[in-house]
């Protein structure tokens, strides 16, 4: 593995967050959040977030806020 790979990826992520239109991203994430609360097809809203350069982690965070984190019940 490249020892500088992590730093390079973090630099690329920082550059992405600097150059993207955060207003557009915020609107796209808000629309996704609203769609997740309903019974609507969420794929168009997910794609809008992707086109606004949302990261996978940011999209997952919105889903966690709406749905919570699933924990499988433990049975003994």
C-alpha cells in the first residue's frame, strides 16, 4: 500500500468540499431528507445529491438521521 495514499485522499476530499456549491448541496440534502420521510422514490433525490458532489458519508448521515441505525436484536 502507498503510505501517502491516505493523505492524498484526504487532500482530494478537502479540495472537493472547497470547490463544490454548498448552497446547491444543502438544498439537495434537504430535498432528500424530505423524500426519505415519505413514500416517494428517493433515487432522483440521491442522484441530485451526487450531482451536487455530496460524499457517501454525508448521504448516509442524512439517512441515519431519518431512519436511525439498525441493530439486529440479540436472542439468547
